[in-house]
C-alpha cells in the first residue's frame, strides 16, 4: 500500500514537472474585430438621418404659412405664438413650466397635451427628450413653438416602448408657461 502511494506521488510529480516545462502557445481569439460592424452602423445611421431630414424638408416646403428656423443642433422649429414682451429664457438649474404634445410628422396626435399634463423641468438637471431640452432654452416665457425632431433627438432607436416607434421622427408643440429659480438650489459660494 505504501509502495502504491509512493509510485502515485512520483508519477504525479513527474507529470507536473513535464507539464510545466513544456512551452505552451497562447490561445488566439476566436474572432477578430475588424471594425466592420461599426462602419456599417455609421453608414446605416447616416442614411437614416438623411432620409428623416428629407422628410422634414418636404414638410417644411409644403407648410408655406410658417417660417421654419434650422437649429444648430439638427432640428427645425417655427413660432406659433411669440411673446415679444418677454426675454426670460430658461437657464441651467431653473425650473421651466411648460405644456407639450407629441405628433407624428403627418400631424396625427400620439400623446395629447392633456395626457402629458403640465410639466416641470429642472433645466439640464433632469431627463427629458433631448430635442425638447435644447428647444426650451431657445424659448421665451409665453412662446408656443412647433418643433420637428429627427428620431435621434426624440426617442431614438427604442421609441418609448408604447406609442412611439423605432427611429420615429416627431413633431412636438411646446408652450413655455413660466420660468422660476429652483427653490431647492444651494446658493453658489464665491471663493476668494
């Protein structure tokens, strides 16, 4: 019995010595990343964006009663009501009080103003549709604006998992009712 244990230990020891002394080759990755997927994704998104911009351009062309303005962020807007008396625009950290409705580009209501209820939005400190975040900062209190957003500035690839589909460009009509300072904001201290 003792002899069997000694022989077993010797075999195990020799096995360890030979396994550790052999030169082992590193495993190669199963797949090689070529970046092709990213290139295809970029091209697909460029085509999608061009298609959406073409649809929006046709809507603007047909709507001769309105003067649309192209924003630097990639959306278009027109004033339905402009408050010339106000110069108060929402700034970062303030609370914007507004109403809005969401329509498809054909003007069919997806979410009505009553469904969405009046909104309170802490500017640049809360989640909000990216296009509306940008658009609110252009508006004065009392303005009513129609925005045309490509899908990447609306709900993007996923939609809202309800009524807004995948990659759906939107028309949003927004009324900025008021802008107030945030009462919960801490006053900034100056360091001297």
